[in-house]
């Protein structure tokens, strides 16, 4: 009986973890975009450098979130 409860808790924990990872990534990428827009508004001549750094940072956040979501799904499956 305890095995069934443990399996259910693992499924719930994996689902919550995957959801929090997705929410965190969305918030993080939003903050990156906000900072980039503010920086471009202050220094329009540096917009190409700022845009390139923004895309790189957003890709790194998205990659970390993808790993977290996969780990959450694995917690549900395994």
C-alpha cells in the first residue's frame, strides 16, 4: 500500500516540478526581454549587441528549463 502512495507522490512531485520549471523560465525570459528593451531605449546605438546578448541569455535559460522539465517528466515515468 505504501508503494502506491509513493508512486502517486512521485507523479505529483514530477508534475509540480515540471510546471514550476516552465513558469520560472517564462518569468526569466520576460525579465531578460524587459532589461533588453530598457537598455535599447537608453542606448539605441548598441541595439545589435544588446539583442545578441539577449538572445544568448534567453537560449541558456530555455535550455536549463528544458532539462528541468525533462527531469520532472522522468520523475513521473520512472
